[in-house]
C-alpha cells in the first residue's frame, strides 16, 4: 500500500486537560442506535461547530481518560470529528479513535496545546498528514500562520486512513 499525504481543513474545538469519556459523551446520552449517538460536549465547546461538517479536537493532557466505551468514539465520529491532536491521549481511547477512522496525534515534545490554541481559535486550520517509516507526522497550520507538529504511530494512522479497522483488515486480505 502506497502511503500518501492527506490534507484536511478543519474547524477546531479546544479542550483542556483531563477530559474524560463521560464528559465527551455522557452516559445519560447513551443509546444503541448508532445514528443517534452525538457528543453534546463538542457542540457546547463551539457554538458554530455544528455548521461545519468536519472538525478537529485540540486537547491538553490525558484526553479520553476514563471508561473505554466505544460509543464515545462513535459519538465523536457522528458529530463530525475527523482528527484529535492532544498533548497526550489515553492509549485505549487512541486505538478506538483509529478503529473508527478518526486520526489521533500527539503534539511534538515541547509543544503544549494550551500555548498553541485557545477558545478563541475558531477559524479553520489545515492539517497536512505525512506518513513516514515508523510514524505519521501532522503539520498543523493556523489561519494566522502559526505552525506545530504532532505524531502518530504509523499503524494507527494506517487504520484511520483506511476508514477504520474493518476496512483496514479487509484491505489486507
């Protein structure tokens, strides 16, 4: 499989540190109807975010900690989230994101989400994803020209780029 560059233009929503899965998708909103799963928290963080079809979450430390319910990731997907870039991401949550075709990246050492983005950074940002030998690199560019790098495990990148785990496995046969 030839690895190709992916360029996304996304509307950001900024999350702070220690955002757990119960906050992203409250247990009271749980349903087995996959089409009704949504993240009210993502919508509340940016009032205009529902108007944008594709979104990115920028987060601080420990994003996605807590329960490892897959329904939280489906809720993000159904809310239009295509990419998550954080200072750190819970390992199980990071794998679940990739399995649901959501790119998950960690900021480069020395870069902190809170210093790069804030609640006022609502203009679209460009994310250029370049797969390399052992990792994928996301080059992030804000409208004002500010840039940062983030990294992902190449295996998780390949799963997300294939459209999720089912498509990835089907493509390997």
